[in-house]
């Protein structure tokens, strides 16, 4: 798995965590302590999500150079000769 795949997976996981947490927060059976803990979890995941999204946008702006495969051949540079004209 490449770094971008891992980063995308982490972003998706944090988004899913927030979606579930917001759904739980709507439950009327939660205590005040439980609501506070869920809100803290949402805030923490927001910070992580912003960090990951910033990393992803930076990687999109400045792609990492990947060297070509070992089977790749560089195009042969033509050798030109200057012919003298009299």
C-alpha cells in the first residue's frame, strides 16, 4: 500500500468516526458526561482530519518523483554533427 492509499484510508476512517459520533450525540439517553466525551472525541478527530487533509493537499500540489522502472530506457540522445559549408 502506498502512502497516499494509507492517508486516504485514514481520512475516510476519521470521517466515518465523526459521522457515527454525531449520530450518537443525537441520542436522548446519553448522560452529560457521555455527551462531553463524544464532543471531545469529535474535536480531537477534527484536528487530526485537518492535519491529514492538509498533508493530502500538499502531496497533490507537490507530487513525489518516482523513478522509472528498471526496464525503462531513456530515449537515445541524437548526436548531431555540424557540417562546414564552404
